[in-house]
C-alpha cells in the first residue's frame, strides 16, 4: 500500500520547484510600486540637495515618512526577487547559491537601514 | 546531470546571432534598469542614514548627492525608474494575454521608450 499520493510525489519535481509563488509575489509588489514610486519620487526628490534642517523638518511629517518607509520595504523586496531571477539565469552551481544569499543580505540590510533612518528622522 | 554530453549536442542559435529587435532590446533593458536601480537605492539610503546621524555626516552625503556624480546617478535612476515602471506595466498587460501580437508589441515597445524620456523630462522640470 502506498501512503504517498501521485500528486505529492510530483510536487517540487518540475524546473520551477515552487510553482508560481515567486512570479505572483513580483506581480503584487509591482502593482504596489506603481502607486508608491510616483509618490516617492516627488516627495523624496523635493528635499534631495536641501539643507540639513529642511530635510529633518520635512521627514518629521507623516506623509513623506510613511511613503518613504513603504517604498523602501516594497521596492527592496521586489529587487531581491528580481535580482534572484537574474542570478538564476546567468550564474550556476555554488556561485549561484552564494550570489543569491549575498543579494538577500544586501536587500534586507538596505531595507533595515532605510527604515531605521526614516524612523529616526521622523521621531 | 553528470552524464550529460555537452560538447556533442546541437546548440540552438546564440543571442549574438540575432539582429537586435525593438522587442528584444526593450526586454533586456527592463532587466538592466531594474537591477541597476540598486545603485540609486544605495546612494539614496546612504543619504537618508546620513541625515538621521549628524549634520556633519549629512554634509558629506549631501555633498556627494549634489556633486556631478550624484546628479548623474540620480538622473540615470529617474530614467531607469520610469523605464522599468513602463516596462512593468507592459508586462502586466501581457500577463492577461493582451497585446502579444507583433504590431501591438512594437507599439507598446515604442511607448515604453518614448514614455520613459517624457516622464524623465517632466520629473526633472518639476523637481
């Protein structure tokens, strides 16, 4: 008697390994970024190059700070997914695994740094 | 995969054999712009953490940001951002199996290229 179904035996054996989860995550984050990116470009862009006090004052307001935090989180999440696909296409073997880990470290490191910076400016 | 004979198998034509087409060039540019945006992200987040740290550190980061190098990175990033955004919209359209025929694909391709420059010009004028 077999305890494992045919479907269970087949899951994960295809080239994609994990179905369409990665693809769908990129679609969801891309739609979110369609809203966030224009808002971020025109809020962040309006204070880049301004003096220290202007920048601190601007990011003490909720709207630009919340937009910046959301954009930092969603865009770097989108980046680490996309960069992973880039690596999977051109790098193979152990180098692929190391490269993907490094990209995730960079993405989440930048994400935490950015959120910390905006939070510190806001409070 | 150790028993795969790589040297003795027919190869499909390599990328370098094809003449570049609007569809292939606009496609690879979506990938290039998306990944290159990490440079602008690094500079922007460094600038933010500097602003959150001290006036002296901010002076340094803001100096780099407003130098010719910083301006070049930011201008390039604005274009890359709009190009990648429009390219992404094109993919969201294609995902519904709409606009995949060649005439529409070419129209969408030109819309992405021309649109990215128009949006960049608008952004530079507004900011």
